[in-house]
């Protein structure tokens, strides 16, 4: 996420449902009145301001609504808990480029670009709320519209998560059988990137929804739980002498490219030969064995060098690794046997 997106998300959070500012803006919309409000104040903004009234009163939604009946801008303090000025005429530099045509929107866009303070406009004719941040105009959606989009995105994310789980099971079976190829890993990388993009979209919806987005956030957390761990383990498993897997590189691919395993494999560092055999180190499989300390798992991978080396290790071999006692050796052996049985069952299916 770039700097602009961070600033836009922060500004959207300031006017999300459940905030006093949003309550005031909604009152203005319902009253069919226009408004221009700055979400903060600084010396540069004061240099652009003429006329108006210095009132410096506590912010309330009803006060914002009443003051919007006057012509001119309303200036809030940075904490948005006080109304500093009302009826202000803002005079930004006319040389600041803008594509807006309406007087209120053009002024708001230029002010946001020139001084870096987010500005909000309410259109009396269209009954819409617009947020201006660093050259971006964002049309603020109604909660019911956002919830509909968020629910659709959550349903899509749930399907992607199911397909990711299926692809992970298939990769595990191939790894146990020493038959993993680049295509198997590329499919998981594709699913993880698609989930990441949907997660980013849903985070935006949750921010815009404010207090109305609690259920969206809870569902999102449940759907993405454990995926960061999966991605990290996958990178560790396939980053060694012959390749260096980096899933973050997929962020630069467009949606069409994500449909091609060869492009995915090349982008994330696995080369473009999707049929090439791969040798996993075993980090991801050991992580599935309960009660196995991470330091011991790393020592096992370092000692045996690959997942197949771990499968071929006897109890005596395991006991020769630092930090491994008989209990841990038995846990590892039993865990590897379960993985092998699961792989065999997957092959039968």
C-alpha cells in the first residue's frame, strides 16, 4: 500500500459511520444543503482563508449542520473536536491543477492538493459526500452499499480460501511423494496473492464502514487466519541453492497475469519451467506437527537438509540432533507418519 492509500484510509476513518463528523455530514445531506469542511487546520490553510467567523466551539453534529447553512467553508481543528471557523472564503492558488468543475469541489480539490489537509464536500444537488486527499476524489458510499460489496467480497474470499486449502493439500501430497514441481507451488502462490488482494479491498470497506464494519472485520480475520504463517513457511521451504521464492513480487502482476502459472513462477523467483522438480526443506510440514518447538524444527531441517531426509531419518538419527530428546523424536516420527498416510489418501482420491 502506498503513502497516498494510507492517507486516504486515515481520512476515510475520520468520516466513517459512527463518528461525529459523519453524523454531521449525513445531517447536511438529509437537509439538502451543500458544505465544504476541512478536516484539520494549519498555518498554510489560514493563509488561504479570508472572511468568515472565528467561533472556536465544541464540535457537535448539529452545529456542523446549522453552520453549513451559511456560504463558505467550515474549518475543524486537527482532533475534529472543535469548530474553529465558519463561513470562510478559501482562495487556493488558481495554478493548482484540478479536473473538478463545480466551484465547491474545485476549491476543495485545490486546497487539499496545496496544503495537504483533507477536505470534504457535500453536494446539495447530488446529495453525495466527497473526500479530497492529495489529488484523489473519493465518493463516500452509504453503509448499505458498502455492506453489499463487502459481503460479496467475503463470499469470494471464502471460495478462494477453500481452493487454497485444496491446493495446499495437493502440494503436501506431492512433497511427501517427492514429486513436487514448480506448478504446484505456483498455484498456491496465485491463491495467496488473490486472497491478499481481496483482503486489501475488504480492509478498505471495513475502514469506510467504521462502527458498521465490525462483523466484516471479524469474518475477514477468520478467513485469513494462518495465511501469513503459510506464506512464510512456503518461502522458507523453497528458498535455497536452486531458487529463492519471494511471494511479495507477485504484487506487481496484473490480474490477467495471475491466471498463468509460468508468469507467476517467474515473477516470484522459481523460473518459468513449471514442470521442474522442487525439493522442499520441510519447514511447512514440520510446522504441522504439534508441540514441536520452532528452534528444534529449524535444527532438524538444518541437520537433514530436506523433507525426504526427514522422512528417511530413524529415531536414532533424530536423537542425534541438538535439542531432540526421545519424546520429541517420537512426536516427529509419528507426525511424519501421519503426513505420509494423508498423502497416500490424497493420491487415492
